[in-house]
């Protein structure tokens, strides 16, 4: 599969040019969602530590990085009880962007075969059913660029044509996928992006993702991508929601 669907470029080019060539970004309001909670903690790391704890650490660092850029943030996280995915955006429905932070695992059949160490890297998801799919995609691409610049590399795992995956790439190089049915994205009234920061079932990657310097680097990259996207309102957004096949 090519890095980007050929027909997509004529819709993306104005957005990409504006993102790379715009002046200083204006401040925005970002809803930072630390995915999962104590009742449904998400994936389990190789060490046994729950995903939502990793999510909270990175989400807190992301909020600090956004604040350092001048952005306002609202944090959503399940501490005493879980918050359903479909209701997470209700914490700040007026926000300019929702960024949902997660950490990844792999399917049970691969883990049973001892293949944990084969999976590594980040993934970014957007939904064509989101209220602002074009802006969601522009922000996802911006975040992917910053993560690549920070030395991170995307995982291709979620695009594999197997049951439970098969979420096609929008941009392979930047690790951006289409996943329409993710409730946190589909139900958000604002542009929304979900970032799987890395694969915690991989023992080496779990250690790396837990280090303060890695958390800070990831947070800065995600914050810079989101801030640059939100600061530029002059580009024409690709109308991907009306024609999902354009993904």
C-alpha cells in the first residue's frame, strides 16, 4: 500500500502547506483524555502494570507541555471510577481538540505464541464519523510528523488484514489510521485524535515508555503537533466525513 492514498493528496496539500508554512500558532483549548480507568484498565504491560497508569503519566506530561506553549487544557481521567468512552468529550465540549492517550498491546494469539517483542511503535487514529474529520486528520498528521521528528517510529500492526485489526493507513509513514468506530472519536463534538504511544506488552518498549525522559519527549512532540494544527485556521479542510472513501 502506498504511504498515502493518491486521491487524498489534492485534499491534503492545502492543509499540509498551511501547517508547515503558517506563522506563530494561536493558543487553543485541548481536552487531554487519559484513556481507561481502574475498573477497565486497558492493556497490561509486560511487568503487569496497567495501561491506564501509563496513560495518566503521559496525559499529565502532555497537559504540562501544552500549557508551556500557551494552550489551555482540560484533563479527563478515570481515577475513582471509569468514564465511558462515549462521554469523555463531555468534560469540555467547547474544546478545540480532543487528544486521547493510550498504550498498546497485541492480540492474544500473538502473545500466546511468545511474539511480544515483535510489536513496537506508536499508532494514531481518526474517525470519519467524527464531527470534524478533516480537522481531526490535519491534527493527526501534525502529531505524526512531530513524533517522527522526535525519533519515534510507527507500528504497522493495526493495518494488518486480520480479524480484530484491519484499520487502514491514511498515511503509513506517519502512522495515521482510520478507525471509524472508536467511540471516543466518533462521539466527540470537536476534532479528535487517539494516540497509542507505544506497545507496553513488549518488555523493552515498556521500560522505555516508563522512563521520565521518554514521557517528556513524547508529550512535547504530541503537544507541538496539536498546537501547530490548532493555531492555523486558514487552510481548507479535506471533506473526509462526507466521502469516507477518500481516506
